[in-house]
């Protein structure tokens, strides 16, 4: 590792151990997270490790360091730190996060990390005081990232709850029928009728299928022959990119399979295939121009509903999508089809009223976009600072100007 810091081997910094078996039918509801290579997959009534903990993927998914701030159970698909050897745990986490473990893949099919291959990895040998300084800086950036993530989740819940109140439970209409105050401004209240028709819909409203409310453009079938060896062109967005953004594992391509597959910031996407619990969801893309891969719909306005309402609708419908995908699950994967969406009906007002009502959804959606844009900046900033801090090219005292510029 180039730079001013001396180097040492990874085992001199910390000790890794393979995780422990715990089948899903052996888990007992409790307060302790069960951690797999890709993150938390359940809970259990007892932990195997105290906090803080650091975990990397060993099988199925390699690397991807995770910081665990409570006692937990690491599964056998992971390696976890059992001894920090007097080093700052968050510094150790940051070091592991910086290593490209994919180059140590020993699996012919399922990606597998052999612990014996890690003994010669070189890492910086830094004093505990400087470790603490680096860890404090990175922790501050990560804390801001987590706070923004929590804010996005809160905003998504607000959009979901508002959609349910207005277009599922018809709360403003029920309030008017019962002579109660809707709690809404007069101009918004006026957009809701004061009675129901014989089908239990607000008078003048109609049921529309989810499929008819947008253009659902499935991504292109990009294959290995399309990917560039030197990361030229635009990134190809798969499920992994929806969850983690553009990373070292992201494939790039110069191949243009059609402009309809090109996405940019603010694009609403729906992942319709994959693991029901972890992959079936909607996302807002905020990582620049990219190509959309298959198994993901670009959800584009067709004049029937505004994007902010479509976003809220997808968040509300997520449990139904997950249930549908789970019922079709084979080898751990499920899917949602356009036929499924055509059978989902939503009660909506006439388009003019709907677009006027969307004014209450748009500020929420705009704040989500703003938060996600901040996340992208924080991610890029951390990615810029981390290798320079670990190599000694940059000292913590000199980072103020870099952070201010970002």
C-alpha cells in the first residue's frame, strides 16, 4: 500500500473467524440480529458476539464489511472479527471496507472467500491515536449517511401513509360524509366528494389497474459480452446497484441497446424479480446516467398519474408485491408480472383532481430526492477520503477543505 504509513499483514491488525450455523427454523424470536453475508436476515434470543462487531461476507457474497453496534449472531456465510488486538474497531471496519475481497474468490460456482488467502493482505500500520482520528472522521460521515437514510425511510412512510389514507381508506371522504373536519386545507378538501357510490367508491371516482397508471419499461438483457473491461461507458444497473449504488463490482458498457433503457437522476424504478423479502421494492435512482438491466422496470409517467403519486403507490403496495413474489418463489427467487399489476385495482379521482392532490405528495418526493442526492455526495466523499487516509497521502487535519468543497 503506497503512502507514508508503514504496512503490516491483515492478521497483525485483527483476527477473523468463521460464523456459526443457525438454521432459520432454529431461531427463537429475540432482540439480537442474525447477520448473513448480505446483512441482517432475522433475529434470535441469544448472541454469539458482543458489540461492536465487524463482519464480512464469506460465501454467496464476498466482502462488504458490516458494522454491528449491538450483540449479534454471525452466520456461517460470514467471517467476523474476534480480536481487534487493541486497534480502534471502527478503523478496522473501515480497513476491511476498503479491501477488494473479490480477487480472493475461491469458489467455482458460489462466490467463496478462503480465510487462508487473506493472511498476506497488506494494511496500514497506524498509531492508535491516528486510528482514532480517522475513525472519528469516518464515523461522522457514516452517521450523517445513516441519518439521511432514516430520513428517507421516514419520508417514504409518510408518502405510503398518505396514499393509504386518501386512496384506500378514503379518510377525507368519510370525514365529509360524517360531517367531521377533514383536517385538510379548504382547497384540498374540496377535491374530495362527500358521498360514496353503490360500489363503495367515492362518488365520481373509478378503479384503475396499477398497470394502466404508468409505462412499465423492462430493462435490457445486458450480457457479459457487452461489458467493458476498463469500465468505459455507463454503469449497468442491476439489483445490487439499486441497493448499494455504483460500486467496484458494477459492470459498465458502451453498448446501446436502445435509449429507452437509459436512466438518469430522479428515475423511478421497480425491481420485480429476485428474493421477495430483499429485492422486490421500488427505488429512486440518483447515481447519474446509466443503463437499466432486465428484471427492473423504469416506471414512467403516461399522463394517468404523477410520479410522486406513483412512488407513494409503489411503497404502499410493496407488501402485496412481496406476497405475490413469495407465492411464486422457486430456489429463493420470485417475481411480479404485468398481469399481476393489471389485476391490482386502485380507487382514484378524475385526472384533474388527482394531479391537484399530487401537490401534497410532491414535496415529500422532492425531499427524498434531495436526501438521496446528499447520500451520493457523502458516498463519493467517503470513497475519496478513505484510500487517501489509509495510505497516508492525506491526514485528518487536512480534510477540512476536501469536505467543505464536497
